[in-house]
C-alpha cells in the first residue's frame, strides 16, 4: 500500500501522537526491507498547490521542499511523488524528472493516447486513443518529455477507486477482492498490477471500520488468492514500462475542465445555487501579490544572501528545525557577509515571507463554492502574513492594493459582499502581533504558572519579572516579559498589567519595556491602588500609564480562551453541583416514590437527580485516574458501579464529558503496567481492575473505543507472551504461573483479541 502524508499532518503527529507517527515510519521501513529497498511511502508537492498554475520557480521549490520533508521523516529519498489533485501538465512533468522523481500516479481520464514503446521489431506501433478513460490501468507507462527525459506513470483503476469512496466495495474484504478480480485482464502477461487510489480519510472517517477491511484483505484475503501485495515503486523495479503514454495538456482528477476549479467559475465544487465567480479574482490577486513579493525578495535578500532563490529552496531545513543553532548554521552557509543581528532578523523575515507566499496557493482555498469558508480565509491569512513581513523589511505597503483587487471577488454571503470585506472581517482581525502574544501570556498567567523560560506557540517567552496580588474577587498581575519569535528571531520586551474583576471581566494593558525604574514605579502605583480595593483607581492608573488600548478575553488564542471560559465556569458549576446534590439527597425518597408509582417525576427533581449522579460519576472517575492503591481502586470501582445502578433505578440520563477519554486512557495505562512491569504479584488485581473498568464503561454507555488497548495486547501477545511460553519436555514454560496465565488470556478475550494460539 503506497501512501503519502502531508507535512502539516506529519509534523502534528510527531508532536501530538508519537505512537501513530512512529508506526507510519516503521511501516515504511519494513516495506523497504520486504520489497528490495522500495518503501510504501511516497512524497507529495509540499503544500498541496495546483502545479500547472504555479510559475516555474514555485514548481521547483514545491518539489524540493516535498522531497526534503519526506527525507526528514523517512530517512530516504522518495521514488514517487503525489501531485495535489493529480493536477499535471508537461512543465510539471519536466520539473519532476529534473528533480529525479521516477513515477507519479494519475487518473485514467488524464491520458490522451498510448502505444507499445517502439522496438527494433516494431519501430512505429499504432497509437490507441484513450481520452475517455479507457487506458489499461494494470500496467505502468513511460511518458517521454520535451526535454529528452522521461517519467513513469501509473493510472489507478477508476471504477474500483470510485466504488471504494462512494459505493459498497469496502463492505468486506471478500467483496473488495472479488471486485479486484474483475479488473484482471485475460492475456499472456506474466503479471498485472491492480492499482486503486482514494483519500486516506475514507478508511475509518468517511466509512467507519473499513480500515479493518483493508487489514484483513492485505494479510489474509489476497494471499488466499495467490496475489502478491506490493507497492508501485517495487512493481516498477521488476516490471518496467513496455508502453508509452501521451497526456492531455492540463488535467486534474477532480475537475473535468482541466484545472479551472482552482481559477474560474467552472461549476465544479458547486452543486447548489452559489456561484464561483470569486475564483478568478482570487487567483489573479494572489498572482499579483506573489510577483510583488518576489521583487521585494530579490531586491532585499541579495544584500544578505549569495543566492536568494537557492536559500529559499533550502529554507525547508530551518522550517524543520528552528533551534537558534540550526538557524545560525543555515545563515552562515548562505550569507554574503557576516550578518548583524538585525540583518539576520531581516533575512529570516524575507525567507518566511516567501514561505507564506507559497502557502497562500494551497489548493483547498478554491476547492469549494465560497470564498469566506475556512479554507479561503486561511490562504488569505497566509497572504496577510507575507504582506506584513514585506512591510517590516522593505517598508512597502501592499495591503491596500491587495484589498482593492479582492473586491472584484464576489462573495455568496450577503454579510461579506466581496473578498475585500472577507479580508477585513475575517483576516485582519485574526492577525497575530507581538502585543497580542504578550496580552495572551498576561491573561493566561492568572490561571497557569509559567516557567521562567517557556513557549507560547512559536514564541520563546522569558519571564523577567512577575508579581500577582489577589484582593477579594479581584486579581492584579504585573510583569516584565521578553518574547522571541522562533521563526524570525525578532525580540521584543514588554511591561504588562492585567486586572481580573471576576467572571469574564479582564482588563489587560501592554507597552514596550522602558526601564526598571519606570517598571518599579508602575508596580508600586498599581499595587497601592488594589490594596485600597479601588477598582476605578486601579483602572485609571493603568490607563494613565498604558493608554486606552485594552486587551480582553477575546484577545486570547482560541484554545486558551475556551479553556479559561471553562475554568471560570467550573467555579460556578462546583457551587451548582453542590446545590443539586443537596436537593437530590433531600428529595431522594420522593423521587423513588414517583418511580415506584410509575408517575412522571417533576422536571426539577429529575434534573437534580441527573446532575447529582453525573457529578458523582465524574468525581469517582477523577479519583480513579490518580489512584495507585489497589484496595482504594477496588473501592472506587465498586462505588462507581453502584452509582450506575442507582442512576438506572432513578432513570437518570448521565452527562459525562471526558469520561470516555479518561476511561480509555486509564485502561490503556493499566494494561501497559500489567504487560510490561515486573510486578507479577499484582497480575490478578490488575486484570480484575481492567476488566471491571471495561464493564463500568459499558454500563455508563460512553462508547468506549478499545482499539489502542487491543493493539497493545495483540502486539504483546505475539511478541512477548507467545515467544516466552514455549513447549518443553516437562510442559509449558512461561514467566507467568498457572494462576496468572488464564487471567491474561481471559483479558485478551475480553478485549476481543484472538488468543487461540495458546488456548
């Protein structure tokens, strides 16, 4: 199975789900070993741009960045590359061949004609017209290019691929294999390749459970039919093309009009009453901006860099590793002369400007039917950041003309009217400045303790001074903060003061740090004011020093804003939970009487029961999460089980936010301890607790997903338990004793893992 994963998703997985990330890397490594050096993973053009619409320079950077990103993750050079939307033209093919990409994968509708490659015995074979998608997808093809080079092309099976995405082909592995068998051609060839292509999110997201269909097909079904599982790179190495192909001039797999879906009102991606007349003005506006930014880059970067465009191509090395040491090493290799600190900042700003200028062409900005959707807004945010960086380095003002050009892009949403208003309302308002980051730091510091040196997204935050006082419901914090952009290495220092009056009422002020004396005087003035419990005096003092620009909760980045809102609400919820619990205790017998007599319970009493019992379940789960003592854990599980029984008897609807994730994590953590710790004396207790947690999860009806626990047990069973439990002359030798082994196997059966090997 060949696959590509985009750089955004791979970098996210590396940070937030290392198990899955390492699994992907390991899968490719194993495929390299199994298939004579040809791995499953293939590269992609870096940020999913439509290559035929890119200029030549951007084409090459996209390919080079895509290769470098692939190399950084998989530790090898890619053989193939996935083109965004399979969008292709001959200049793109030439760029790919020049960058030593051996093959690509396209849709059958993109081929125009094909024939056997001429040989001495057949020097001029006839061409076959296949423009209607009739090309035979069971063989690879060679495409000879105007520059004298060639690239090999696989065409996926269109009907089967469509069936996987939209029909029932994936309903079972047998059904999938039966459908594959219909694609086999009856001829005298020694081998044929059945190749299909679809979006990765089909498996498990669009179609739940279909990843299991693939898994069983690869490991069982295909082998039973004597089919060899391979990948396109390996197949190409053993079956080089014997046919050549000529492509249609400009095509893509998701637009019947070439690549108009990403530049004009062609109708693709619509389906409703909305127009897409905004696509052409958006494309023209971004092309204009790209060219202006290129002029800025060339003019200013040549002051600092030997070869500005080579530096851009290699900037991916900094994007992967933004440590100061790596950044300085990169600049040292490319600098025209030793750069001062301010020149280093300008150079990095120029390179990041080009990075954003490439990101603003990400294809999904045009894919759908409205400019103000998140995809369109996001590419405009990239453009806004590039404009901002150009202004900081070159002092050039591009935003006004860019906004004017966007006004030619009509929106389908009456509120926005055109692209100019979309830009003003959804892009400008989201701009991230140093001041906004400082305000974010100040407000969140009231709820979480920052280290002296910490990170706020892509900023290094150094807390040089910090003081906080709380008087009643009011809290005042004052600080001296240094922020360094990890991207441009720009550094600024700020003084901040934030006053929280309780609830949602925050007043935060920011100004550049102007000296220790001024900071000390400000600190004395503000803390004197709050000591007098004078809100008006404190706010007046803040405005007198900082001015009238106030940051509030809306200033925060979305995740932290929602977290703080939740934290504030939790205080009220705690009080309310206590009140509802008391009301439930006071009226318990009355509610029982209503149920006993089959009478409808008054809403007020039923709500009190629902909330009180839900709160009790969540409290017990939280205590269970941090409990280490086996006896206490048994007691908590028993109380949780009895609470569920009580809830059922009260016909309560339990609302348990986070319970599913907490129980899943707890089960996985307990299973890891059971399988990999040396505490063999606790096997009985651990097995019992895990089984009990699964039972409680089922009774709570939270929809437990035990896939990770299943995978962990499955891997341990085949890699640890079975190898260590071997037959000897005296019987079964095993690190677990006769009382423990049945419990481990029972746990496997409880997790729906096949343990029949040992049973």
